C-alpha cells in the first residue's frame, strides 16, 4: 500500500512555499508510489483515505 506523506514541489530547496490565498491553506498533496498525486484538504481522515486508496489499488 502507498504511504501518505507531504510532498514539496520545489525539490526541497528553501523554505516551504506560502499559500497564495486562504482557499489554499490546509491543502495537502500526496504522492503515491506509482507516481500519481492526489490533492486533499487537511481535514481528511488519514485512515479513511488509506482505506479508499487500498480499495482503488486492488485489481
């Protein structure tokens, strides 16, 4: 199963990017092992998201 982790889009250089508007605050980008990326809000339940990702990865 894919591990959920925060992803930086600047290659890890410099400070973390600042949100451009209040709408972007709390968002999170998740990188999946296959290279796909998922955008979710910070209030998403990690356990529920993990179950959804597990179900979607089944053949």
